């Protein structure tokens, strides 16, 4: 299958293409520039692979949680392409994408993934490997205050993500989180890899069902921080 993947939920912008079993990816730090960067990156990858958009079999996207605008960019681009091409789509958790990126880098599971959600909150998820390019979620993706964390899985061996800003609160609950890699990001490459077996199994959905996952109803903050 030829699978295009888009991930823009954090301060990065990445696009990946699974083509004939080979993964091509472009990844860059692009705070607030995802809108202008993502389509040129798509065109560049397709040109590199020597295929046209009509040869895509499906589109995967980082569905969140993450920055409101960034998640919307991935959803909007995915919907636009999928509508035009009449192709199925698959949404992938940005926390799961980051977890697979962490395992690729050599971190061991079970692993806590935490991203700074602003407003003194965290996006949290916990994962462990479950086979080639497969993960088992030990803690469903959630939004939490660092001083009111959900019950975390036992045996966590490390952490990843920008949630390191609240590492003291996290480590008070899980001492093993002294092993933390704050440079881990969700990536389109891991989005593509996690989506591939689902698309192959026919689990793709129509473009109008490419929906974001925000985990927060309130996306604009006014007044003092709580």
C-alpha cells in the first residue's frame, strides 16, 4: 500500500510516505508554520517517490491530542486530500506516535508519554511495545493536572515528551521517571507505521470521519491561570 501520513500536532511539522515497503519522511521544527509547510512537504515526498496523489491507497494523520491549531491543520489537509481522492483515512494518537518514536530511539517500556498542554495541564498516555509497529495502551490518552494525576500503570521505566516541565510532580508518583527524553516528538513516520496494519485490515474511514481529538473542551484561555 501507498500510505501518506501527516503529523502537525506539536511545534513540529512532518509528512511521511510508505511506498513499496520503504518509509520516506520529512520532519522539521516549524512552530506556527505548519499551515505553510505541510502541502509543499507532501508534494516533495510524492515527487521523491515518483508517484502521484491518485496512487495513494490511504491517508493517516496525527489526530491529537496537541495544539489546537496544529491538530486542525492535519485534519483539514487529510480531509481535503481524502475527499479529492476518495481514499480512506486513519487517525492515530499523537501520544502513541511519540511513544513509538521513543522506542525507536531505544527507550524501554512501559513508557509514560506526557506533553505540556499549557494551562498547567498535561496530555498523558502510557504505552508498551506489542509487536512490530504495534503498541498496547496502558493508560488511555487523557488530560490531567500535574498535582491531580490519574492512577498510573505500574512498572513505568521512563518518560518522553515536553511534559518534562512537570517532571517533579510526575516523579513524585513514579520515581523511575528520572529517565526522561524531552526531545521525543510525534512523527509522521510513526503515524504511518501505526496506521498501516489498520488500513490493510480495512479499518479506514471516509474523509468526513477524520476527526480531531482535543481532550479539552476549552481551547481559549482568558484570565488568570488556574
